[in-house]
C-alpha cells in the first residue's frame, strides 16, 4: 500500500488519506481484512502528524469501512467493499443536497424510512 499526500492541496491531509483508502477498497486493491499501517508508522512514513492519520482512520471507521481495535490497529472490515464505499458516497451526497435545500436530518431520515 502506497499512500501519498499533497500538503499544498486544499483538501485536508486526513481527507486525502481517507479518499485513498476508500478508492483502494472500491477498486479491490485493498481487500477486506487488510490491515493498514499503524497511525504512528504511516505518520512517520509520510512525515505528518499521527493525529491526522487517526482522524482519517476514525472517519473511515464511522463510514463502516474500517474496524479499529486497541493494540491491533486498523483493518478493512470483512463486509466492506465497493458497495459499502458507494453507499457512503451516496449518503454524503444526499446529506449535502439536503443541507443546500435546508432540509433537516430528521426529515431526511423520515423520507428514507418511508421509502424503505
């Protein structure tokens, strides 16, 4: 796994890392069950702050892509795959559109529940 960051980018470094992991899971280059480098290792390799890596990993955990365990590090969830990544992207787009339209989160959730 090769990660790259661009400190000059307008996208945060944590988001750059998260995007690369999502893309790897989506295209199959990072398989379910793959263990990612420790936050300390990756931060050292990229010459960035360890908390930046932890922020990216936490975002991916919240998206249902990674699982993190104390002492074991972060690994791609067994049920994570292209479908999971795609659904997260769709959910993000839906929430962004709802914000633009001024629709509150509870109303978005109600709309989804009535459709399901």
